[in-house]
């Protein structure tokens, strides 16, 4: 999987200062990267958006724009290299002015209100041509909400890759710089991302996502939590 950070604007590439050698790509440049992936034998690219701060708001309206950055990139990639798979990130943090993955009211994340937004976002990505949607938000019940939305709209073959056990971590710093959410983030994400002190919670979260219709799972970050990767593999293989 080749992760690509994509951006609005005419400039083809914009360097990410905290990730040497990595650039944010325009939709056209992302399409060229997909052709390069094809030539290198890389079967799948994963898209992560960096959008203009002017379109960010409290509920991440830009995440559900059918003519937005990610749908544009999906279509450009599929036109240029249709055999390359496209995976998209499903979460609101790149589109919110508070930097959180869900709808916020005061100092609380509204889980159920967020599910509606995530389901719509996943549908829009699937409609644009995404092969895999990957919810990374860590809201409870989002896999089921997304699966129901996909099934109801004729996208039963679109895969769901769930960030089933995603830990609150400082390792995400460079990524948040790349997608432009680091400066916007208010507080932290410890109320909905996982606590490293409770390893058993990972097994509960994985079991829940499997029961709701996830096709594949991620433990994130991976290397610091190889014990969790092993427990999940042994338990659910």
C-alpha cells in the first residue's frame, strides 16, 4: 500500500516539512503516482486529504462534498490507472476546524451524530470509485453504519478496512502535519482513541468491528503494539 497525501490547488507538489521526501499531491499528480504504482507492482494507494482551512467547520462539511478533493482524486486515479486499487480514509478530522474525528459539542464528541456523517462520507467515496473505505475515527458502531449505507446504495462489494484498535499516540504528529490538522486540534483524542494500559479493550473493539461487517483490521500504531497485533491474530485468525 502506498499512502498518498493529496491537496487542493494547482501546484502539483508541496513538501511536508516533518516528513522528508514526502509531498502533498494534486489530483493530477496523484494520478501520475498511481501509474507509477502500477509500473512498480504496487496494487493499492491510500488517500489522505489536506484541504484549505477556509472550508473547515465544526461538523466537517467538506468530508461529504461529492465534488470535493477525495472524490476528484479517486476519479483521476481510476481514469489514469483503473487497475490500481484506491483506499480512502473515513474520518472528519481533516475537515473540522477543531481537528477532531467527530462532531463536537462543547468538550464532548457526539458519537451517534458522527456516525451519520461517516456513513455519508464512505458512500461518497464508494460512489466515486473507491475500492476500500477505512474508518479511522474510533467511534462506536461506525462499521455497522458504514456497512448499512454501502449495502443500501448498491456498494456491497466495497471493502471496509477498520482501524479497529487505534491508540492515542504522539506518533501521529508528522501525519497530522501532512494533512493539516495538527494546528487545528483542540486538546487530545484520548476520550475516543484507545488507552495503552487496557490491552483487553483491543480484543473487544476488534470483535465488535468484525461482528459489524469489517473485512480487514488495523492495529495502529503497529510497531509499538506488536503484542496487540499478536493477540488479535491468535484470537481471530
